[in-house]
C-alpha cells in the first residue's frame, strides 16, 4: 500500500493538492495555482490566481469565470515541468476541453481523471486510458445498475420521440445541462425533423463548441422571427433544468411535451419526481462498465475515489485486489452555473421582464 509520504496528490481543505509541485487540481477554495480538468462549475471556480487547462477549455472558462482570468493552456499530450513535476493533459471524453491530469515525479505517475465517460460522442476527443501507478477516479454512477444505452440507441429514441410530437403539432422540450449535454444532443439528433430552439443559457456555449470545430446544426432563439406558432409546434427545445416551470416555458404552448436527459433517469421514479413526460438515460459520466474499463486500462494498483458512490466502489475495488481509498471532495452538480444564467427577456410589453434560466 502506498504511504502518505509517497502520495503525489493529497486532500486538503482547499482541494486536491500536489505537494511536490505546489499546485491544486480543481480546487474548491481560492489558491495560487489551479489545474482545471474541465469548465463545469463544480470543478472550475472563481478566485484562483493562476489557471492551467486544456486549450479547448479556454472559451468556456473565460465565459464563466471572466475574460481576465490568468489562464495558461496546453494541448493534449503536451507536457510542462513545474517544481520538478512533469504535468500533461489527456482526453477525458466528458465535455469540450475535459482532461485527465498526468503527474510524474520521482519515478511515480499519478493520473487525476476529473469527470469522464468512455464512449465517444463526437463533441470532444474520446477518453484515453493513461498508464499510471495511482488513478484518481470519480464515482458519480458507481453502482452496477448504471449501464448506458449506446449513442445510436439513445438518439434513435430521442429522434422518434421528437418526430412523433412534431407530427402531432406539439413542441418537444428536452431539459438538459447547458454545457455538454445540450451540445451532445445537438450533434446527435436529426435536424430534418424540425427547427431547434435553445434557451439563452445554451446558445453562448454552442458558439464555443462551433469555434472549436464541433459540428452543430443551426439553432434558433424563441424570439427569432422565423419561430412563429407553426414552427414552434414542430420544434425541439433545449433548455437547462432550471428553466422548468418558468414563464419562458409557456411560450411553447400548454400541450408541449417535456423530457429530461440524465443518467439518473435509469432509476425508477426519477422521471416522476422530475415531473416530466419522458426520461432519456444520458450521461456525460462513465457508467459502471465504463468505470471498470477505465480503471483497468490504467494498470494502476492504487485507486483514489472521489464524488459519487464512493464507499461502494472503494469496497468493490479492495475486494478485487486493488488498494482503494476515498478522497473527500466538494464536487457535485455538473452544471450549477445553469442556475445563474438568466434568459434574455422577451422584448414585448406583455411578457415578463425577468425570467430565471
């Protein structure tokens, strides 16, 4: 078993800390130097003096944390040395710019994976196992019940649902996180079915993905002149979960059909608690087989488990011959930033002036 004196990464009140390099990985309190695995707001927070992230995270980080942040970027596989620690970033397959952080020092190699999924989705480079001695893994869906449908099956289901609603003249409202999920849905659906309307929290992130070369179909705002009543009746509407129940939703008619895209939809009763007509099992995190494949692919003998079903995964790994321990972290909801992005008010006197996203 690795001793604490050998650990390249330890847990501190500010976050995951590399003592040899004197920097943090996805810290949740302000620090001098922060390496950021991706731009979801539970991993990328304000207040750090220096940020290091993948090149494709620059757009989302600057949009969410401010254009003036002190940001250094690296391409995948490019390495730098800081205080004797060799650091490089490798694809995590989670969202645009998501990266695993490889650290090498004194003959030891650690990899902090951040959040990841193992099936490629076309909107970012797919997860690549990185050989290491110690692997820090998430466990958001770290239970054997979580097994995702393939991309092909998932989008066949979404397209069939949208097409059926459009044929009945009813808008299809799909609730999904603004960063990552929305762009993955846009990339995968069949845009010939009808127009695609996006909430104000989604469109700025679409622009970042398009600038990075990701192929997304045309999207509209509900206020666009082309979105008359006839168009809206055939539309697919992508909005963050926080838009549910707001006045903005009323624009699509009382007969609009709504759905929620989330890995939690695998659990019976979740759709009912969300109050939606339909649930699609879709996650940007690894399912149980994905977690197992990722851990095995690293060849690591030592596993550190963060946020999610930590006790279950730690116990399972220990029972299967690995040295597994828990890291206590403050990571949580992927996209809390959705709650803070207001939708642009409808420029008509009779419409509400301030609507939360």
